C-alpha cells in the first residue's frame, strides 16, 4: 500500500511543481530574477547528474548476485544435482540393474519356474 501512496504523492507533487513553475515563469520573467535562475540551474545540475549510482550498484550488487546465481543455480543444481538425479542418473541406474540381472540369469527353465512358484 505504501508504494502506491508514495508514487501517487510523487506524481501529484511533480504535477503541482511543474504547473507552479510554468505559472511563475509566465507571471514573473526569469531573466529579471537572476537568483531564481541560478537556483533553478543548480537544481537542474543536481538532479540531472546521476553520479553513476546505477553503475556502482550494478558492479557491486548486480554482477555479484548474477555470478552467484550462475554458479549455484545453473552449475551446481541444474548441471550437477538434476543431471545425477535426472536423465544421467536414471540411465546409469538402469544400466547397473540390467547388468545385475544379466549376471543372475542361468538360462535353465527349471530355475525360472522355481522363482515363479516361490514368489
């Protein structure tokens, strides 16, 4: 709820300030008031420079999180754990199971018949 209220307040405040500055510039000539012109120029310079906060944020936080996510979620979980539990592990288990049962087969019918009757 707070982000909605804060963004609505920001939009209303920007609208009011924008129209206040337009009406003020119409009523009073800016060229006649050098102090107001300097203040507006200072505010513009202050707000137009981003000081590369997004670059610093991306370098220290964004790339670090991306690197950890690549190493943990992709390499460890997807290519490691899921491959062992998933297709590679299942095919390996089936291969070992077929080798185990292949060694137990004798080829004699009476051996197979006794196993069927006992179970």
